[in-house]
C-alpha cells in the first residue's frame, strides 16, 4: 500500500527567516509552495510540526474542516486542536487523540471525526528541565522561555508531573450562523482538578507567525486517569518535568 500523501505547504526555515518577520510574505509562501508530502520520507515529516488550518481562518469562523482524525494520526503522536463545529477540545498524547467535551466523559476521538484546526508532532525530546515546586502558569512560561536556545521557529512541549490544581476549559458545539471565537470562549465550560497527575502538551510560536498560529504558548491538558483535560487556563505545580522538542520545519495543510 502506498503511504498517505497530503497536499501541503512546507516552509523551510531558511525561507521563513529571510522574510524579515513579514506575515504577509509568509502567507504568500504558504500559497505558492504547495506540494505533495510523503509521511514516510525522512525529509518531509522528520522533526516537523504539522498544522491543519490557521489562526486567521479560525478567527474568520471557519469551524468546519475536511481532515479526519484517522488521517491526522499519520502526522503526529502528540498535539492539540478541536473538532468540527468547535465541538470540544482535543489533546493528543502518545499516539492517542482524546476529545474533551463540555459535558460527558473524556473519550478517544473517533477516526471519523473531522477537524478545522489541529497541530501535531512526532515528539522527540531535545531537552529536559525540572520545574520549581509551587509555580503557576505564568512562572512556568517564564521558566521555559529562559531555557530556550532557539526562538526563531515553533517549539513543542510535554510537561508531566503532579499538580496542586489544574484549571481547564472546553467549548460548546456550535451551529450556523457561527458566533465569533470570542463569543464562544465567553460561554466556555470551566473545570478544576485538585491534587492531580497530568500531562500538559503544547506549542510555542514566534510573534512573526501570528496569523498562521496563535503567538506565544498554547497548552492543552490530559489527566493521568484520562478523566479530565482541555485547554489549560491555570495550574499550580507540585513537581513536574518539562520536555522540549525543537522542530526543523512547519507543514501546513
């Protein structure tokens, strides 16, 4: 059987960094270098972040996509995203993709589910740092930022440990005519988990890529008992290890 192919845009960092941080130029590149990507080719997906959809399209209320979760699993074993009609949050860890709804239990995403926005990577640890006990989300971001050696391109993270608390959110399924993302988030469902073990997965994108993705940090959570998760709002860490994975390219479909 032939390996899966996707009609995607590969952005080599030599090109991106020559754009002098112009998002307009970057979007021109996205529109001009479409090509087929073979997942099994080492020069395609090796150490690449894969992204389906963009921030700008999502903010334009494009909440319906064509990519199935069956196909998405070919492009990474960790990540985050959502589902068509913004029907809950998605957290992927160790090759399993979970849906965190606003009501009902966390469950594995069906292969037939579709997504309008998802970011994944085959996670490979490049660096580990230990967190300080008692720090919150902003201190965690500062700790990670101080340890980064390359902030010219997106970075993937996994943070595993024990937490005094974790506060997350999920969002309700939408119907047309669609609300804005701001309106959807204003009606979010908020969860808080006390004295919990969990893994935070996430990405950091540089400011010059605003529009392609949300700049700075974006984290989703999955609790160790697989009973909770969602988009991370806040936390307090007891003890955790941060794993950092630098990428060498971004693939956007």
